[in-house]
């Protein structure tokens, strides 16, 4: 595959940055990849496993001369990172991010970037519950969506190069405005995560169900909740703090539906339950038809990196 950028800087060296580094290398998409992480321990690990070509001790050093800078830190840390690197970016460089929330990240990062910088916010819809530099893998983005939320005035060439990078890593790319992104993700990701966190918390509270029973019989649905609820606490705290309005909107609707189902169960309204579950089953079929999951038993999830 053709090289798209001469130099790419990854700020933050966790699951997403690590996977990008491996995918960029595997597909020959950049001449050099530099990287920076906050702690010495993470930088050392990244050096040991040669995750990127050059691990730098400061973010400023990592972005020096970079054509593309990718912010791969938790949403709540993006603003501070942008403030640090803003004055040191190469004129004409593109800055993007991979944050799960877009409006709050744009408000936090945008003011620190000069007029000669192209800011193209992004969000790959791919991940696992694992964190850190050793959790990345080159195929994480294959056949997954990456949403870009550029503003109307953003230079198209910058958007197109970034699109080519994501496509080079195997992703499908879509564009939408940041507000719409945050609502879509509140429905498809953020609220489901909150429900999973709650369900696992509830099971933990049910003293009549012992720990060993929860683990032993977890295959029946609960196991997927525990997988989701094992996701990184920092990132998910930031997601809910920064996508507050959309999440509360969806959560309000969820609570209403939950009460309706609760009433149907109490009143023995089997018809309502059956119709409801028939509708939701059709949504599952749609997801499989769109290639976003597999119809295999247990969702085809066999390894730890599912
Ligand atoms: P991760 O594995 O936990 O890695 C986060 C990285 O950010 C680490 O290198 C960490 O450095 C660094 N970092 C944390 N706090 C920082 C701070 N205050 N200042 C500077 N650096 C800091 O996280 P991840 O899963 O790759 O997520 C990174 C971003 O991708 C987040 O914005 C998240 O919303 C987004 N995202 C995640 C997923 C997912 O499923 N995980 C999916 C799509 C998008 P140290 O290790 O040195 O602390």
C-alpha cells in the first residue's frame, strides 16, 4: 500500500495508538511513526516491544516535524495535550484524535491549534476491554467504521489523506457532524456500556448469588456484560462526563422502555413482550447483515482480544 504521511506522531500509547502503529507499519502507510505516553513505564514498554519507530520523552519532541498527529489519550486529557503541543506543530500539519466523544474534544482541542493546522476529529468504532501498549493488534480496525467529523471549512485534502490512512488500516470511513456523532454513539455504545456497568454492579450486590455462581453460570448473557463492564474506568468516566446530554437523553428513553417492560411482566402481558423481542431480533439481524458481527454461536468470540 502507498505511503500516505512522511511522519505520524501518536500521543498516548495504549490500545488504539498501539493498534494504529502496528497497522500503519504492516501496511506501509507512513515513513516514520513517533510516539509519546505520559508515564515512563508505558514508554519503556513501548520501546521494549518496538511499538513505534521512535518513543519520545515529551509530546513536543514527538510532534516535531510530524505531518499527522493523532491524539490517543482519554477524552478528558485531550485539551491539556493539545495545549502543550499546539505551538510546536509543523505548519500545514493535520491533527486528529480517536476520542469516543466528539463535541467536547473539539471544544477542548480546537482553541489550541493555529489557523495553519488542519483539525480533522475522528473516532474509530473498534476496541476491546483491554488497555495499554501491549493490547494493540494490527487488525483491530479491519472492517470497522471510523467516523470523521470535520467542519465544513476544513481543507478537503487533509480529510482525504486521513480517510486514506484509515482505509489503509482496513476501516470504512464515514463523515458526519460532531453533534450527530455524539447522539449515535450514545445509543450504540455509551448507554449500553452504562447498562452493562449497572448490571454487573447489581449482580455484585445480590448477596443470594454467590461469586462462584456468578462466574460459573455466566455464559447466559451475563458474560458479555462483564466483558463490557471491564472496560477502562478512566476512559468511560470521561465518556459520560463529556457526552452528558446525549447519554442522559438516551438513558431517559431507556428508563421509560424498561418501565413499560416491567409493567408488562407484572401484568402478564406476553403479547407485548413477544412483539418487543421480535422487533429487537430484527435489529440483531440487521447488524449481522451489515457485517458488524457474526451469527456464530457466542458471537464467534473465542480469544481474549474479541
Ligand atoms: P489506553 O489503552 O488506556 O491508553 C491511553 C493512553 O493515554 C496511555 O498511553 C496513557 O499513558 C495516555 N494518557 C492517559 N492519561 C493521560 C494524560 N492525562 N496525559 C497524557 N497521556 C495520557 O486507552 P485507549 O483504549 O487506547 O483509548 C484512547 C482513546 O481512544 C480514548 O480517547 C478513547 O475514548 C478512544 N477509543 C477507545 C476505544 C476502546 O475501546 N478502548 C475505542 C475507540 C476509541 P500512560 O499509560 O503513560 O498513563
